[in-house]
C-alpha cells in the first residue's frame, strides 16, 4: 500500500513537472509565433511600402515623360485666353512647300508679311480666330492633336493628320469644311525656332 501511494505521488509529481514544462514551452511557442507574425507582418508592410514607393516613382516618371512628350503642343485653354506662346515655333505644310513662324500671336510669312491672331473662340470642336493685318481680314483655325472639327454635314471628313496639332490661315468664305477640302494647306509644327524661315 505504501508502495502504491509512493508510486502515485511520484506519478503526480512527474505529471506536474511535465505539465509545467508544457505550459512553459507552449508560452514560448506562442511568443515565438507572435514574433514571427509580427516579423512577417512588418516585412509585409515594408514590402507594401516599397511597392507603393516604386509604383509612385514609376507613375511620377511616366507623368514626367508624358509631360515632356507633350512639350510644345498648343495649349487650347491658353490660346482661348489670348496667350499664344504654346504655338511659338516654325510650322510647315506636310508637303514642305510653305513655312510660317508663330511668335506670341504673330503669324510671320516673311519680314514684310505678318498677321496677328485675335479674338479666339472655341467653335465646332476647334479654335477659330481672326488673322488680321492692315489691309485684309482673314481667318485662323487651330485643331489640337487628336481633335477634329464637328462638321455640320456628315459627308465631310477630317483629312488632315489629326494626330498632330495643325493650323490654317483662311479667307472669309472658307469654313471648317477646309479640313476635308484642303488638307494639304494645313501647317504642322516642325521646331520651336521663332527666328528664321530658312530651311
């Protein structure tokens, strides 16, 4: 009987030691698990930040490249407010037969022949303005790249290179149908030079 009692006490003692050890091990494991979760969570946050940062820098660089590729394009809202600087440069017809310089609203055909852009308005999807000199009133039409006029007659087509900014000097009688009837008379910007009409 004493032997059985001693064995029971021994068994209980060993069981208690084992339980204590298991509790300690379990707590350690739980702490390690929490540390591991925290570590993976923190590395996940860092990865997200890194992705966001690279995505942000990539979008910044793409917006920079897109803004630089748009450099020199005519700014319609500025033109409508009377600021023609975005048009400054040398413009040439597609066949190369005629060149003009635009400089701050002056359309320079030669040193003796200059017209002045004035009274711009948005009409039919493009910008229409006056092109004046002392002797004769003419018109000016500008279409920004990827914009075409809205023709009243559905049989008319924009036959100009609509992927580029283009402009034309017109007579009083000519309307927006000129985009269809005289596409080779349109000027396209070939450089930012405003000093010389020579090739």
